[in-house]
C-alpha cells in the first residue's frame, strides 16, 4: 500500500476502519492505540507506536481536556467527558504534547 497518499489514508481513517487498514510504510496492519485521560493525567504518558498508527485519546474526567502538540502541528481540540479524539502519525519521530487547559498535563508519543 505504499502508493496510498497521506490524504487518502486520513480520509479512510475518518470512515472508521482504522484497525483494518494497512500501514502506509510497511504493508502491515495499522493499529489504533488508546490513551485514557483520567484524574488529570494521560495514561500512558509515554506511548511507542509505529508510523501510520493512530492514537485515540478518551477523556474520562468531568473536566474538559485536549491533547495538543507542543509544536502545534496537531490538536484533538477540546474533549469533554466520555468524548474521544484521534490523530494519525504518518512520520517517525517523537511528539510531545500537553493539555491546553492544564499545562502540567503532558505526554509523549514515540513513532518508530
Ligand atoms: Cu486537561
């Protein structure tokens, strides 16, 4: 599936079948990883994924939260209680992020 473009990839993800998609890079199945937001923490705070994988944040707190890249390159926008937001990471690297409402809430995603 190396010919698939990032835009097409994102479009298909939006259709809700992320778990069945092939990774853009290696022809393997892309995975969706879940990070729970509980008690003003991202759980896990540090997550290792593969390029092409998706991360879904689910907010279990009453307070609204976000997962916002330190470099502002991506943002789940505001997640209210029991809402979730997903970001797909196409490129290898390290992404650090925080919650816009609670600056002490931080997390890290390592994309291999
Ligand atoms: Cu927050």
